[in-house]
C-alpha cells in the first residue's frame, strides 16, 4: 500500500516533466496561485483507505525487515533458546532443553490467529524473486499464547530453510474478520546466532530437573544390587545436582514388597536405600544433602510385588515445601 502511494507521486513527477499534459497544467496552476484545494482534499480522502487499510481478503503480514531483524541467544547448561522478535505479532523461538529434543514455537502477544489448521511454507524473501516457495504441510494453531508449536522434525526443516536464506511463513485466518494472517520468520542475522546456538546445545546437561526430580531404582526380589541402567540414572542425578545450586536436599526412600516378615522387609528396604545413598556420596554428593529413610512394605504402589521393590529418589529445591514431599515420591500415599 505504501508502494501505491509512491507510484502516485512518481506519476505526478512524470506529469510535470511533460508540459503538455493536463496534470502538468493543474500542478503549474497550483504554483501560480490557483488552488484546487477542494479537489485535492477529495482525492486524498479517497486514497487514505487504500494507503492504510488492507483490502477485503488481503492478508495481514507480520515479519521483521532487513533493518530490524535480530536473533538473540539465551544459553545455559539447562536450556538453549534462540529468540526472534516478530514486530506486531510476538516472537519465534527455537528451544532445546537439557534431556529433550529441539522444538520451535510462535508466541503471540495477542491471539491474532483463529484456532484450527494453518499452513506452513518456506518462501523466498522479496529480494530473491523467482524462487518458488516450498509447502511444508499444515500446522495446528491453538488459542494459547504459544499459538504454533512444531515437533523436532519440522523445527529442523524450519532451521535449514532459514540457513538457505528462506523465510518460513505460517498462514491462518484471523480471529476478527477472517482475513488471512501471515507470520514470517526472517532469515536475516540468523546464521551466526544459530552457530552459537549449536555450540550451546553440545554443552547441555544429559537431563533436566523434571526428568530426575522423582526417580525410581528397581530391585530384584531380595536384592540390593544396582544395574548398569541404575548407575547411569544415578550418574545423571549427580551431574544435575552439581550444576543446579538450587537443589538443597535429596530424599532416598527404600521400599520392599510384602513377601516375608515385616522386620526382614524393613531391613531390606534400608539396605536398598543405603546402596543408592552410598553411590551418590561416592560420586561427589555432599552427605549432608542426603536424607535416607526405610519404609519396608508400608507404602505399596501396586498389587505387583516387583513394582514395590524399589528405592525412590526425590530432589528438593530451595523454596519447596517439605511437608508435601511423600515417601513414595509419586503422591497419593501417606507421607513417610
């Protein structure tokens, strides 16, 4: 629409260069004291809606231009986040959390797109005419603030499209008048920050807090032996706790099945808890952080004996409420 206004001005300039034209006579007359003000006001009034309002059915496009396209990296061993501001809409984010896969989402400051199925296309920017767009299929648009979320495969396709100098674009009709809303992700200044982002992801921890906050070490009947899988789990817990200074306490709760005497089961559950606690201490966890408790067969989690032969591990962060921490680590049972 701004282009329309510029074209109109160019036509006026051309008219001045052609003395014989009617437009040139009108413009020359206005400079000689003749002021067709009323006619000019009418023309301007007619042109304003064209200059500033989208035509019926025309898409409302949101995207950064060359002059304001920026990508910002927020990095830590817990999460890598590459953020791009989309003027007028919100932001586009590549997110990689420790222990998880890459994801991509569009976050809107106001829910501009109507929930439903939208289209995802990788298209060339305006300065690359003649390059055909590549449709990538449909995406689900939600009514949440995070309107569009892509899985790992689609996120990598979007990233490679940006590296190829293309602009991923999501299109969906608007909430308000049904016109298409186009959200474009700019490739300008992306490549350099994406390299830093990749270096960040290579340094992520193997797990995140949600994955190991409540963990379970299973045991065979009558056994206190740790398997290789158990050691890997405990190694990941040690790595995380050493990185996250907000973790202030580790609860280690031993359990048994109900086969045999209650006294023997109580002793066995204590041995199982101590095996786990000793491994954590030997791996560098401060023993003052660890609370060991043994419950025998007091808190079964199912009718299957194998499910009840376990040691539960719970991490408590500063500010958590210890009164809500449960002996079984999963909730729904008496506190230990």
